[in-house]
C-alpha cells in the first residue's frame, strides 16, 4: 500500500490556485506564491497549465520598484460560455453568459410549464442552439447549462419532485435530456433558489444573509444563510407560498389547503380579485399594467397583498434574521405599493432585534435574477477546483 501511495499521481493543485484568480484581479507569480505558500516554480507550472487551457491570460505588467516589471495574469471569462435557463410557470428566459456570468445574448418566450417536458425542453434545445449561434459560439464552447424550474427539485439528481404546477414533470430526468443534446454538464434547481443566488452574486456579495421573495403567478422564496444557498432536506426550503396567512379568507389553494399565501396574495390571486370587480385582469402582467395606469382598485389590492405577504414574512424574518429581503417577480414591478404593504406589517410584527438593520428592497437584478443565478450555479460547478484540475489535466 505504501508503494502504491508513493507512486500515485498527485493533484497538480491548479484548481485551488485558480480560485484566487476568479475575482478578475490581475496577479503576479509572486502574488500567487505569497497567497498559496507554494514555490514560484510550482506557481509557474500551474499558470502555464491554466494558460494552455485558455482559463488564464496575460494581463500586462505590474509596477516595478526597480528592474524589469513582473508580468501579471488574470482570469479569462471568455474562455467558455454557459447556457442559463430560467423556466417559470408561464414564461421561459434563456441567456448565454461568459464564465463571469455576464449576459452575452438572451431571449424570452411565453411558455406555460404545464405544456410538459417534451414541449418545454424541446424549445430549450432549439432556443439554446440559436442563442449559441447568435453569440458566435460553437457547442464545444459550452462549459455547462444551469436550469431553474418552478417547483421542488432534488438538487443532487436535478429531477423535479411532485411539482404542483408541473403536470407530467415528476421525476423527469431533466439533466439527462439536456445533457444528451448540449454535451455539457447540466445543473437544475428550483427557480426561486437560482433567483436568490443571482440576486446575491450580482447585487449583495458583501451580505451573508439574504431572503429573496418572488411574487408572480405563484409565491416562493430563496434563502441565502451564512453566504450559502439553503435548499432543505427535500429541496423544499423557502416554500412560503403555502404557509397559511393569519386571518385570511378560506380561499382554495392549488396545493389542496385553504388560505395559503399564494392563494390570497400572488399575482394570479390579485388578478382574480380585480376581475371580480369588473376590471380587465387575467394575469400578473395585467395587474402591473393597471397599477401603472393609476387604477386605484389595483393599487389598493396590491398593497393589501403586500400586507398579507408581510404577515408571513414577519415570521421568516424573526426566524432567519436576514440583512436583506429582496422582493422580485413581476408583481414587484408594480412599484412601491407592494413593498409598502410588506414593510408595514414586517416592521410591526417582527422582533425589534431582527429588524434593527433589516432592509426590505425591490430586487436589484429585476428580470435577470433567474438567468444570472442559473449561470452562477453552472459556473460554480465547472470552475470548481476539482473540475479545473480535471480540465487542465
């Protein structure tokens, strides 16, 4: 056994060193040697391997106090691309990004998830191919695919688990279906989880505890705690849409219970309330349009929805103690009416210590949160130390 260990190949460690370069800041060989404690000859060999793989490029010369200025090296986010897929209850949003999750090209489509996996995933394949061509990239340039689905997902397998609004999707091998077409690793998660990840990476990197609430056709949340996304034992963490609202009417929810937050305060629920009043409202988008046009009944209904959301969110704030609560989804585009209703109740009902420094804000990434998060999820996988070591080998 000792002889086998003696001659076993050692990992080159390029993947671990590469993580230091992912922030994009140019560094010299001396900088990297000081940060890792490795010999400069080792650092030089790892830089050469990463440059050969296209992941690192020369970045000019650093200032010198005498003699020849040392060369610097930086992460090359253009080395590969990622396909980011954000699938909601009624829409699909796709983007091709670089390895720094910068969107290069994107497309949107009204596409009900209830159409089923055959229809929806076929569209993803076709649209993904077109986007890669639009970005002037080949399939061989695709490092990975990140996908968000509007239902519970077993993250380890990428398969939906009893999704309530996704008929025929239960236990479908989404990663396998897309991997066979795109020939790249496929990561799948709940859509609100990836929105939370996208919001955190793009707007609040210095915040360790963030709660992202999506208010659209349905209502769900993504939880960043201690800097990491929390999915829960079965991938159902953050399913606040099916928490009962205190004192709410016994409105039937699609989950089978009554008085759920989603049944009384989602975009679809607000639209139904307004339709009963004789207004033209069939969807979340219609609600936003009515509010923006100055329709008083719509503004009042959205503010009341904010209060109902706040009643549930107050308990979440007291339990999780986030620094930021970011409100996203199409209903958040109705302006301050929703946020005002949420703040009114959360600050009144949550523990004073939990709200002392709490900020409740509209999502900074708006409609991009999903694709940014899907990209970040895929990028984290393909640029992990283990993946980089395998790639440069």
